[in-house]
C-alpha cells in the first residue's frame, strides 16, 4: 500500500513538474529560444576553437578568444567591404519597389479577373498586416533595440558556453540519476555533433548561395545585385521558406528592367537552389541527420505561428534536436532497434 502511494506521488510530481516546465517555456519562450540561439553560437565557437587548439597547439581558452576576435574581424571586414554596396542597394530597392508594384498593379488591372484577385489579395494583406498581427509575427525583433539586445545576449551567452563547455555539460549530467548518466553524456555528445554539422552546412549553403547570386545578378545587369545577394544568403538560413522569400524582391527588380529579365532571374534562382539542394545539402547530410522536407515545413509553420520570427529561425535546429532525442532515447533505448546516428 505504501509503495502504491509512493509511486502515485512520484507520478503526480513528475506530471506537475512537466506541466510547470511547459508553462514556463510558453510564457518565457523568447528567453528560452534566445538561450538556445546562444547555445548554437557557443557550439560554433567551440568547434572553431577546438580545431584551432588542436592544430595550432594553443590553450583552448586562448583559442576561444582568438576565434571570437577572428569572427568579429571577418564580420567587420565584410561590413567594411560590402556594407556600403548593400546599403546603397537597399536604398535603391526602397525607391524601386513602390514603382515596380505600381507598374505591376496597372498591368494587372487591365485584366478583369486578375484585377479582382489583386483587389482581394490587397484587402487580405491589409488585414494580415495590422499592428496586432505584425507585433505577434515580429515578436521581440520588431524594434532595432530588441534585435541588438537579442544579438548581444546570444553572443555573450554563447561565448560563455564556448569558454567552459565542460562546466555546463557536467552540470547537466549531474542532474540525471547516476545509472543514466552515461546515456545523458552520450546524448549531449550526439546533440553537439549533429548541431555542429548542421551549422557547418548552413554556413556553407548561405556562402555559396550569396556568392553565386551576386555573380549571376551582376552578370544579368540587375540593379542592387549586392543587396539582393545578401538577402538571398541571409534567407537561405531558413530551409524551404527562405529561398521562396528571397526570389520575390529579385523578380520585382528584374521586372523593372523587362519581363524577360524577370524570367531570367527566376531561372537563375532555380539553378542556384538546385545546386544547393542536390549537391551541397547531400554532402552535409552524409555527416548529419536527413530531415524529411514535409516534416521540416510543418515544424517551421508551427514554430512561426507559435513564436513568430524567432521560432521560424530556430525551427530547423530544434527539429535536429528532436530527431536525435527520438532516435537515441525512444527508437534505440525503448524499442531496442539498432539505428546508427551520423
């Protein structure tokens, strides 16, 4: 009887703790998502620092400092070299897009069916872009100050994670019962491995997409090629949805030159995305988890609806985490199936 009561109390306590954790995550979702972003930055920084420490034979913490300074120097160099071009391109886009949309609207109004569809879509767009809905979508990134604060939080917490990764890893492992600590350690190692390879894949992908887009648009003579390439590279961080969003401003700018140029822009983006999807992504997935496109798209939609832009940005790495957890803790430990993690 006493054992039954004790087991019941354990179950009630476990359920209560789970509910409280879920409620805490829901009400403070921005904080936890930013903390996860800091962990990603810490993983990237520790990966570079570990490589530097092994091959340059310097202490690990010194390698972290060198990696951080090198990263900041690279960002500063990119801003110094391409910042004025991108800023000039953005200003040109701000001037061109209203004119392009007005021209497109006038051409659409020449056709009755398209005119009615355009009118309905315009009304729906106004309804969706109300202040209330936009604030829900933008979340804490709705202001420049919020974006800067979030970026600083990610960089600072990530740097602390990278400086002493063993401290945080051992702290998490100590929270687990002793007989399960080997599983917890293996799980953390697998999560770190999967996320590092995902980050490497995204970095390689956005670099290739940005460079090829700039070369292609420049060769076609498209105005604001640098700004459009920057947008394409940044949005390629978001699989599935990012490439679709990046092609819209490029097509509009191409349309301002000529309708045939807009078609060439579409073909250029299709070629680049095909190269990225069928060459770069498979190479990375050989060392990482392959995510089913339909699953990833569903998670992206769910995360964007629940947590806004920040949820959309972190949907893919969170999916990677979930897949590792399912494969290691459920398929391997519960079902007993032998499954190889990359």
